[in-house]
C-alpha cells in the first residue's frame, strides 16, 4: 500500500486554472483593442479621404480660385500704376517652371515631397513631440501638400483640429492629383509677401521679370520667402533675404540638387532687386477714381484691370511742379484735364505718405478773385463786351465797401483791363448790376457743387469751392462754353478680357452762347498776357485767372492752353496766413512749369475770341433787355432765369435757400459738403437719359434785378453806365416766398 505522502492529488472538478499576471493581460488587451481601433481608424481615415477626394474641386477650378480680388490700375498708355489686393501674376505651367525653382522649393519646404502620400510621418511625429514638450503648439513642419490644402481650403489657425483636417485634405489631394500637379498648384498659389501670390507675381515684384526666367540665385531667394514673407522680403530687408537664400542653397547642395562648389560660388549680394515704382502722388488719383467702380461695374470677385485717364509723365511733372514751387510749410494741389474732361494728372498734396488727405477733390477753400470768372460770365451774358467802358472807383453796396489791391483806383477803364488787373470794385459793381443770384446761378451752371452765398462780398470769392470743380469750370470755357464732366476711368475688364465698362464720350450741352465763351476767353487771355497772371506765360497762347484770399491764406491759378486745363491751389491746411502767397506767384509758377511739359507735344492753338453778338444785343429794342426766348436762357423782369422753349414760364422751386446766405443744391449749414462723385457723373456713367449735367438754371435774384446794361445805338450811348436800380423791398418776392436781401 503506497505511503500517504506518495499519493497523487487529484484536481477538483470545480477548481480554475491559475490567472496570468496583470501586465500580460493589460498588454494583450492593449494589443487587441489598439489593433481594433487602429483598423477602425484606418477604415475611417480611408473613408474620409475617399469622400474628401470625391468632393474636391477639379484641377481647373483650383487653378482659377483666388483669395480676394486683385485690381490692377493702368495709366492711359497701358503701363501699370498700382496693384491693389492680392497679385497673382501669370499662371506658369509645370513644364515652364524652371527646374531650379522646383528644386529650391522642395529642398527648403519638403525634402521628402516625392516619397510621402501627402503627410510626412517623420515630420508629423516631430511636430507632435514638439507640441507636447514645448508650448503645445503645432510646429511648422507641414508638407507642400498640406500647405496647399491650408492655403486653398483652410486658415492659418494653429490647432490640432485644423491639423487633422489639413492632413485629410492633403491625403485626398495626393489621391486625386499627381505630384507635378500639386507642385504646380503650390508654386502658383503660395504667398511670397508684398501682396504677391505665386512665383510669377513674386518674380515680377522682386526682380522685374516673369517667373520662367528665374535664375538659381533668384529662385533661392524666392523659395526662402515662404517661411516668413514679411521678414525675408528683399524689398524690406535685403540682408535677411540674402541670408535666407544662402540657407536654401546649402539645403539644395545637401540633397544633391546642386554641387557644394556651385552653392559656395553664388554671391546673392549681386542679385538685382527691382525698384518698386513710385506710387506716392499716384495714390491721390486712385483714391479719387477707384471708389467710382461701385457704380460703374456689377459686383464681381474676378481679378480686374482698370484703365484710367492718368498720364504718368504729366503726373510726374505735376508732382515736381507742386514740390518745386509750394512755399515752405504749406500744401499744394493740382488738377489737369483734357478737353473732354479726362483727368490727366491729379496731385492732392505734397506727400501722400505723410498725409493722404486729397486737397484736390475734398478740400473746400475760398477761391478769391478766381471766382470773378462767374461774375464776368454773367456780365457778358447780360450784354457787356470786353471793350465796354466801366469805372474803377470806390463803391458801397448794402454797407459793404470793397477795395482794390493797393487801395488805388484807375477811373474809367474797359472791361478787359478791369479783369486783367482784377479790380475788385468793378467786379462788385458788375455783380450788383446783374444780380448776385445770377452770378450764383452761373457758378452752378458751370459745375460748382458747394453752397454759394449771395451776399455782395460773394463776387470776391468768399464761397468755398473745390479745386476740381473750379478746374471743371475753366475747362468748360476752354471747350467753348460746353459742359465738362471730369472722369478718370476709361475701361474696366476682367483678367480674361471681358469688358465690364467702357466710357462713352458725349458732348456736353452748351452752357453759354458762343459770344459769351469768346468774350471770357478774351478776358482770361488778357489776364495772363498783361495782368496779374503774367507768371503763367509758357510761350504759347494761355488763358487763366489768379486768385488770392484775404491775409494770403490761399493762392490759386487756373487756366488752359492747347486743350489742357489746369488748376493749382496752395495754402495751409489750418487756413493760417502764408506771407507772400498770392495766385500770381507760386501757383502761377507751378502752373507754368507743369503746362510747359504737358503741352510740349501738342500743336499750338489760337483762342477763339471773336465776338459774334446776337441781334438782340445789337438792336436797342425790348429783346435787348429780355433776351430771345427761342435762343437761350434769358432773364425776365423779376430777374429769374427762364428756360428756352418754355414760353416764358420760369423753372420750378429750384435751389433751396439757407439763412446764412447760401444756396443749393448742396448741404445745409453745418452739414458736410456733397460727395465729389455727383449725380451728374452717375447719370452719365450709368447711361441714364438725363439732361445736361452742367446746366443748372438759376431761380432767384440778388439785391438787384437782372441786367440793366441796355445801351443806345451809338458808341457814346453804349459806354454810359446803367442807371442805379432800387433794391427789392424786404417782404414777399414775386414767387410768393419771403425775400430777404442777401439770400438767393
């Protein structure tokens, strides 16, 4: 019988096998669950990539998609003035991209570009590690495909969620497109700084030639910009750009794209960086012209080219003329128009960078004696001629007594001499005779848009005006009395050549009869030939007028020659006096300097100053006083302007009157001046069938009824001054509305 100790122990049927250690069980579970999750993740990722790839736009669509709208502004000769918004340049196909450009970009941005599937596992692992151990931000280790996905579909927000989406899009791009297509898209879309998107825009901006002409040193500099475009830009910091370019050359040598000897032999300091075209004063013009696009073309996100009227050479001459003649501590502005209203040059200040306030189109200043243009236009229309006799003597109107410069009086002189020497007393007498409201109406007719006072002192230019409006008025005289509408845009087209807008020139309606235009041209020519504007002579016929305000706060000169009309203003922005400033000095000198360059290639033109007087002005009958209703605007017995063909019916309610002595259209007291782009401009630009934009018939009267310049048939009788007319009593005017002296 076996011993007790040698008995074999039988297992109990209810006993369980011994349990494995915990770590083995945990490892097994981790492998099983991890493998399962990995398989699910792969399935999910593959599904997401497949679905994303199916929803991606086609290659052609990706080529045409852009971030923002590019606006290229061109001068009248086709040269590029300025590019606003993103600049994309020309699309460069893969086969036309220089190999050195492709190699440089791959070497510095994604050395394993041709071997990965859109995401570089090694780079991703390094990025995650840096994110976990550093500041928990994803480091910039994206592949070229990921960068393309981010540039086209995402933003630059740094987060893990964006990084995951970026990776899925990159894998989808690799599934749908070839490596060559991806690299072509990337090189034509990546941002290089300075508004330049794509290698062609960058090459033109930094080196002045297309991207298919890039050399190895230039390619190295461009490839180095992607990391930090603003920091490495060669136009901002040449040294930083060169240092970064040397890094690119070293990486290309390490990856076998070029030899080490070639990399060391290249001197990036010798690379010529294109000098950016000066855009200083040009921006005054674009700031005025480009806002008009909202009214001229339909809404579009396509890149557009805007062809303008600006002449680059004239713009440069205008800038120099202002800088060379403006008194120290003052500002200057200049506007030059062609005979059809095309703005050839526009300078709104001495330095756009220092101050972008556009004094040519936004500032409102008193024009001084330049305003006498409208006084003498009204007098000529009322029956005066340049040879008629007037008396330069002290005069008082409603308690106001104007004085001439120097406080001297010439006695009996002709109208031509009074205008040439800018006699204030004669202008006051003429304004009082024809009616200050008539003078205001004439200014409205010629395009003045700001409020106009009808107090007696208005004849000396106390109403504030814009330089561009005054230049427009003188341009209308140059055009024989026809309305002129300033414009700056001739054509707008898309990058594909589709025309969105084309300017159509239409002859403006006649503002004054031919004999009035000829008479005022005679006076303006005399002012330059023998009067206050002698400094504006340029060796060919010139007509113009000076303007100087009280205490020498403003100086003006406006005139025309050979089809070009130019207005110049100078003064301080704070309207403080400028010692020695007068229209006949610095402004006239700036006008002459500019005009010599502006008209040197134009034929010399003689002015039409022949007076072909109408019969009603030659015969001493009732038509002499009232005008011929079938010919033109004329004044009725109350001084109202009557439209031709209305049978003597006056216009409607017309322009509003304000308590401070100003007339509309325009803002009331305390309101901002009206917009520079007037309704007239919009009517013409949008093709509305409106009446004449410059013809605004007047409604009211001044302190005197309209013309009392009736003359007899003999020369002696025609030279007699008209008898004084009584003032209209305060109370109710002929139209039933309240009348107060000095209001229009």
